[in-house]
C-alpha cells in the first residue's frame, strides 16, 4: 500500500511530478493507494505545471478511486484555538 499524505498541498517540480507518475504507473493494478489532501482532485492541477503529466497522474488516482470527502472545521485551527484559550486563562 502506498500512502500519499497531504498530496499536492504545495506545487511540485516537473521532475518530482515525473517521479510520482513513474511510481503510480509501476504500481497500476498491483497495489492500493491512499491519498489525503486538503484540496479536491480538480485543484491538484494547480500544483502540477505540466498538463500531460498532471492528466496522467490524476487519471491513475481518480478514475478508479472511491472519493471520501469530509466536511467540517479545520481541526488544526480548532485545536490551536483551544490551546490559545487555555493559555489566556
């Protein structure tokens, strides 16, 4: 199993995108991949500057996937606010 945590929360270089594509291509139909991200898959294109590589990566990740989208508050902000309140007391 491959886990990509906080996937494409920042832009990556063309070289890195190529490496990600090679890894995903070599694993195609051979193992599970879990991807977590703060962004929706359509927003991942913004972090991939080569349209061909972006399309190839997204096709491998999204076309055969089950998307689970969670709604709710940002837990890091929530925890930070709680800690800040505790300090101020």
